[in-house]
C-alpha cells in the first residue's frame, strides 16, 4: 500500500489537431462523411481516459470521478482539452493526456477522408492539482514561477 494520502486530484491536458479551413467548415456544420466528428471524438476521449491503465504500461488503474473533453474550433485547427478528477493516491495526468490523444486520434479518423494531411500535435499537461507535490500549471512555469 502506498504511503501517499488519498486526496482529490485533478489534471488538465491539451492537444491540437491542425487541418484545413475547409475541414473546419465541415466540422462546424456537421458535414463530414462519417457524421458528428466532435461527438465521436468526445466519447473516444472519455473512453481513452477510463482505459489508460490498459494502454500505458505501469499506470495504476484509477477510478475517475470526472472526465470532460472540450473542443475549441479555430480557423484551421481544433484545440482539444480534457480535465480528469479522482480521489486517490496517485495523479490523473496520464488519464488527461490519454483523453486528449484519443480524442485527437478519433477526430483524425473522422476527417481523414477529406484531409489525410491533418496533424495531431502539442499533446501536453497544462495543470495538475492535489497530492503531495501540490498544484502545478504550465502558465506559471512559462511565466518563470514554479
């Protein structure tokens, strides 16, 4: 048994899917050949987070209390963000990362018929809270504060 205390732990991760303006227009009007790409990607992200320990060797299975996956549509890219939460002895950063990666891969699968050159990039942890190491945020690190 771990010596760590059970605490509420959260993590937020993000990724970017770069594509064309034409694909973005189809996403906005739900006009892709395979259907509602954002709905499929959201479900894939939640499922990915819940299956992280099956996908990543040595990751602890964690009972997630919450997983959210959101999309911000811009001119030629989709920003993907996932937030995960639990009360456990280990953090949920890997679950948040797996959520955005899985959502991005599902989104790629939904748009590849119209843009095979789309790129999933910038998968990263944005923030985490809880546990022995406390809170951390990328903004603070990039501003020189840790």
